[in-house]
C-alpha cells in the first residue's frame, strides 16, 4: 500500500459519499487502499454502460460508517484548528 495523504483521503471520501463509479486507474488504486483500511466498500459498478465496446468503470465504491466517522473527525479537527488561528 502506498503512502496516502490526509488531503487525498478526505477528497476521496467526499467523492464517494453518495456512491460513485471509479473510472481511472489511479483512483482505483487509491480506493482499493482505502478499502483495505475499511473506509470505503467496493461494489458492483452502478452506471456501467451495457455496451461492452464502451469504456467500463473498474468498480463502484461507497463510504462506510468508519469512513463517515473519519470524515466527521477530520471536519471537527479543522474547526478546532480554525478557532486557534489568531485574527
């Protein structure tokens, strides 16, 4: 598993909050790594074209309860840091 930044994790979790298909190879690698951490669940593609000649998504992906908790704790951390910054 490669090193993933917090910014990548938050962006990825926000992108699949309601569920999404994963079309790019780099995104597929990222979401597979997040699935190993239990933050997302890999599913069947939701909107795959029926025509096999067209480009197909790698898989579908949706955030898990653990991923939502991680996202919520990150948001709380951001709010706390924002209060510490002097104006």
